[in-house]
C-alpha cells in the first residue's frame, strides 16, 4: 500500500475507526526532518502491503484541527491507531524508532 494523504477531518475520523491498524505521519511541507523520513515511512508501507495495516499522511497546515485534536506539537509525529484509539506514537525523524513503533503495534 502506498501512503495516502488525508484531505479532511471527516475522512481522518473514518480511517482511524476502520478496525485496522492505522499509522499516520503528521508532517508539514516546511519541515526538513519530515522530508527526510518520509521515504522511510513509505518503504514500511510498501514492505507491509500484505498486512491489513494502512498508512496515511496528515499535513498539519492543511488540517490543523486534526493535529490539535490529537495533541500534535512537533513534526514529524507518527501515531498508531486501532478502532479509533491512539495505541502508540513517536515524535521525531527516527527510522529505528518508527520501525519499532510499527512492529510493536502489528504484534499487539
């Protein structure tokens, strides 16, 4: 699966309540570390295409209400969701930490 950009708060709410493990990259176009780790997030998405996990991106400048609702204060922030609940997160461009977050959430 490729990483899909979320376009509205309503779409975001629907996606995180799908019952599947959902990983979201909260990012900004002006954020250098966001641009550096984006290919890593996309690679994990491709590597896990046979799982039921879904991968999305939220531009915090386009959807500030979503970012505020989930307490996003730094970019990038990666958040794992299942059944509408936050199950884990990672702040910063840390490839090993991102991998650990994803593996841990899929094993749960």
